[in-house]
C-alpha cells in the first residue's frame, strides 16, 4: 500500500513539474482621451496576446474597464494601446508590441494593477 501511494505521488509530482503555475491579474484601464482606444496585452515571456484572435479590448472615451487575464505566475505582461483608427497615437508598447516603454509592464502574480490612465 505504501509503495503504491509513493508511486502515485511521484507520478503526480513529475507530471506537474513541467507545467507552469497559473495566476490571474486584472489590468485596470481608463480612457481619458477624447477618442475611443484599442488595447492589447502582450506577454514578454512567450508568444501570447490578450484578447488574441485579431480582437482588441475597446474603450470609449471616458470609459474604465477591468481586463481580467489568466497568465503564468511570474510572467511579464505589457499593455499596448492606441487611438482607434490612428495607430500613430499610442501608449505603452503600442500596436503589435513594437515600441519600448517605461512603466507599462506588470508581473503576473495575482491582484490588479493600479488604474492605468490613457490621457491625451
């Protein structure tokens, strides 16, 4: 009986050792620009984009939104936002995660970000 329990425990540990631990984080975004804004969130540690599938999070002018993500514990995630229809006016890493940024990335460790204000 002990040997069977040990085998099951060892198999369980081995099967979960290669899996990344998951966590959730909420990005709190506020659009203070006079035009609508589109947002994507980009993992810096793997090829993953939220919401993905050629979709974006959409914020009307004056709108606030909590964007809930399931991510890998410790994963670095940056936001890219731009004026809808004008990809030259952007915040964070911009469209397609192409720009460098300061203070636009967060570590996935649960909880939520402070409110991120997208202003003119």
